[in-house]
C-alpha cells in the first residue's frame, strides 16, 4: 500500500527476532523492512523459521549502514521508545501516529531499536516524532516483535485489511428436540434412582432443565448427547443381563 510505513530495525541482534518482526509486520499488511547494520549480517539463517511464512518481508528486506541512509527518502520518521532521552520532540501514541501516517503525504518510516538497549539518543535525534505506549513503569520492557506488532496493528485499522471469514454457527435446536433430550435423561436418571429423596426431586428436575436449556444447544449437539445417553443405557442393560 502506498501509505504503508517502512519498518526500520536499527542494529538488530538476533536473526530470530528479525524473523518474528517480519511475521508481525505481515500479519497487519506491512511488507517493507529495512535493516540498519544487523549485528550478525544479512541474510541470517535464523530469520526464516521464526518468520513462519512471512518470507516476502525477509526477501525484500534492504540493508543500510546507518539510520540516516535508511531514512533518506522518508519525509516522516518516527522513533519508538519508552523514554524521551532528553530530546524535545512531539510524543504520540500508536493510534495518533497511525492516523498521522495515513493522512500525511510522503514516505513514513518507523524506527525500532536493538533488543537490549533500544534506540540510542543519536537515533532518536534523527526522528521527527516519538511513538510511545502507556506501559507498566516498573516493567517497561517490550521485545522487538511485540513493539512492531503494537504499531503495525494500529496502522492496520485504517488499511482496510480483509476480515477473516466468519464461521456460521448451527441454529439452536427446536424446543421439541430439547424436550426429548430432557425426557430421555430424566428417564435414565429415574431408573438409576437419582431423584432421591422425593422431596428434593422437583428441585433437581428444575435444576437439570435449567442447565440443559441455558446454553442454546444446536440440533447436532442434542442428537450427539442423546446418542451418548442411548449408548450408556444399552451398556447398563447389558450389564444387568
């Protein structure tokens, strides 16, 4: 998509994390990955398995020597960080940043820092805005793929991605089928002397009916359970014989 931002991983350390980030990107319609000085070089054999099929992202990934080079064609550069690091820049939530990216002319890029340290102050200085999320101040550590998926998801909300097809549920069973199930079960319970003592029988029957009418059983579910009861009834009869 023409307005889709480039995802720039700055000095990523593990190929596995690059692959997981690629998977997160493709889940939400982002395909352009740029790598700045990956620690173990590129391509990395550990990235493919971790990407779980997001091969197009890895195959098209481009490598750059610096953040400046990786963002040279971008009009809007966002740095993801939980700290401002003393840099005075607009601070946006992922929702605000996604809206801005969609409405702005020109290329956009989002910077993600190395796994251990995050973006350096010099990296943040190259960005025009900062993206941060409300997070537990006592534990503000997100892994690389988590950070990518947070931003990618918010961007995808306005990207008109296809919604997975809904699986239609079977219609609820008609009342006569449910009554047949209840009668069958009560008959078997009567034979097993379940409704005892007599003064508690009415409460037990009412509770049983409430249980069986509450979940909106489908016809198939009713037939399945009745088949189970018939089997149990035959087995009980065979044991007596």
